[in-house]
């Protein structure tokens, strides 16, 4: 019986995909310089976020500014990011991806 992926499952698939992209570009012989490998990784990562990767959907990418940022930036005469705290998004995997990224490195 089909079911919706859990937030943990989506997070795990996302991070494993990031590692797959990283390993691909690390070993890509046509990219000879570090700059070429890094640019390839960045491009492939953005393709994944946009939904152009065959094994994952596109992802919603939106600013999540601290609630105090708007008032502070206004008081400084600066522009500010839109507020997205009230959006109705299911399965938000963001927030601590950088903290668990290495947990998904393939051995």
C-alpha cells in the first residue's frame, strides 16, 4: 500500500542525493580543476533543488528570516526579506541539514 514519505525519509533521501552529487563531481575526470568540480557540484545541486534530477522532486526554497530581521532592517533603512513563517508547507526538511550532512556520507 502506498503512503507519503515521512519527513525523516525525505531528509535522508535528500542528503544521500547531495552526497551522490558530491562524489560524482569529486571523481569526474572531465572536470580537471577544483573550480570546475565545484561549479559542477553547485550546478548539479541546483538542478536537484529545481526538480531536474531524475530521482527527486523539486524543492521549495524560500527565505526564512528571523522574525526580528524586518524591524531591524527597517530601522537601519535597509531592505528586508519577505516573511514566510506562516506558510503551509508539509515536510520541511530544513533547519539543521548542515549539522547532519556528514551522517549521510557513504562509507
